């Protein structure tokens, strides 16, 4: 494949790829957008449409005190074009932005057709040759074709690739009852980095009953394939016997409760998941339970009665790269700086997060072509905390995908009462910080 007529080739016609192509085209950059569908379908897509939404038609809340609402405000200020398309295709959804999926796809396709600098090519990409004066953006998502995965693996090294099949829930630290939880390391070896929830016999049995009786989410056929290799969901472990959890992920050995001096009947451990220490994951709690059931059952754990879940457990196939260790700060591959990544393959989760990734990656590509760099967005912003913070947090081991949430954003320096009050204050702070960043880094490249 050659590319002398194009400065950039975007591979993948999903949300991130389409946003990136529109951003580049609006800057007068000759761009080719490659999409393999419908010539080669995927297991999840139903059509060959660009920007096809394959699951829920909801783009989540528009309320500023939610992570998704703040993200949309920031993206709108940065000129996100797919948000405009979504608003044109919106259907009634209260305080959320939901779309008619087919109408949304038509709006995106029309926007691309009207962009003179963008050419859409329906063809599968098998490799990424090094071309003179040419850059690549990979935005092929969690269902990237096997041949392209192999090409990426050769560039990054196979350990940098993930086929994540199990994710445990993540909660915010501020929502936990730290008077109930206690810090300890097993056998007091190393630092007391884990939060521990001690369960007595009755609490353990209630958790066990909740796990084995709760309704499970159905897996797609392509998710079932090779899914459970070495990774049992917590409810499957529980189903093997009433004491299986106590001798498995909830074993209490070496974790004496300092308040009683005794070993609990069972212990649930929570491990820090980000550098700021604002997010904690439930160790060993990968699960197939439906989301509502997860909240109900896991809030039975002592200290988690009011837990705020920013990521719920799930089991599915999901290809993505180990971004903290294989990407440069501008989202280019360390081994191939001419290749940039965008969307879910970077480790962001969600429709709007993918659009945001495509937007910011396109700005970096445009800057590279002009011999510049785009400074990191402020960590106080939702986009900055996710795309410039979380994706490059090397303390997250193993690295796993994340939606936007206020747990990613730095704490306020001043005291604000109430959880909603703190979130609104963080939202206001983010918009001020973004405005200051834009004044310091004007987008002179926009030609529309």
C-alpha cells in the first residue's frame, strides 16, 4: 500500500477513527480513512456503516457533575465533530444524550463526504509500511483483525498486547468506610498497601449466597471463545462449593484484623489502582454478574455499603495495547513514532471516550506534521486525567481499560461539602483550566 497522495491514513471507521479523520480534514490535511467493513465484517457489527454504534444508543449523561457530562463539555469546547453529529441525531433521553444509531451514522458519513480533504476507502489494512512524509492513526478498536494485530505485535512486542477477558470492579476511595476497612499486607510482608474488609461467618455466607443466586450477563459467542483460560469469575469459584471463596480469593491467612487481633472468617482485599490513590479494585472479583446485581451483592461487603462503582466487572474479549509502556505522550508508538493509536485500543472505554481519544490524537498528528507538539491537557480536566494521565500511569499493573470518572481527577485543594458539591466544583475547575490551556495553546490549524 502506498500513500504519497495522503499525509495521514486513519485505519478504522469507528467513532475514534471518524473523529480523527474529521479533525484532520478540517485542518486541511489530506487524509485517507480506511474501513474494512462491509468487505470483511466483524462478529459485533451488523452493517458496514461508518461510526456504527454496536450496543446501547446512549452516549450517557450530559449533567456536568458526571464524568461523561463534563467530558462532553470539554470536547465541545475543543471542537468535537461527532458530538455535533450526535446532537443532530438525538432522541429523547432526559438528562442523557442518546441517538438514533442509523441517523447518527448517516450524519457522520455526510460530514465525511462534505470534507474535501478526507477520502474514505473500503479496504482491509494488513500492515503499516514505513512511508516517507506519511503518518498512520490506528483506531481499529477491540475487534481489530488478526492480521493487523500481528502487525502491531511485531511493532510493540507481544507482551504489549492484551486480550483482556476479565475485569474486576473499581470503586472510589472516598465512598469507602475507612472506619470499617483496615490496611494490612499478608503476613505483614511489605507495605500495607491493601485495604481489607473482614467478614464474619454470617457476612461470608450472605456474600456467597448473593454470588451464586444472582443473574448473570449473557456473553456473545465471540466472547466465549477462549475466554476462561486461567481466569475464573468470582461466582464460578463460589459455585464450586460453600468454602471455595474462603480457601481462594477471600482466604484470610496472614491478614489478622488489628482491631481484634484475630484472623477473620474471610477477607476481601482492595488494591490501589491509580497513582493518586483515589481508586481501588476488588482483588479477584472478575465477574459475569449483571451490573445491577454486582452493585447489590458487593455492597454487602463490610465497608462497601455506599461504594461508588466507577468500573463494573465484566468478561469479554477486548484487544488493547499496554499504553503506559508502549506509547509516547503524543500517542505514537515508541517503536514506530509514525504510527499513532486512538480509541479503545489505547485502553479507554466507552463511545464518548473513544471520540475524545480520536480528537486528541488527531491534534497531535496535525501538530507533528507542522513540526510542533501539543502540550498535555491539564490533569484537572476530564480529558487530561484520562488521556494524558490514566493512559500513562505506569503504576497500573496490569493495565486495564477505564471510562471517565471523577476518581481520575485530582482532589480539590479547598473543602467542599457533599459528594455532588465536590463533583460540581471539580467540573467548574476543569472548565476554567481548559480555557486557560486553550488561551496558552490556540488552535491555529483549524481551517473550517
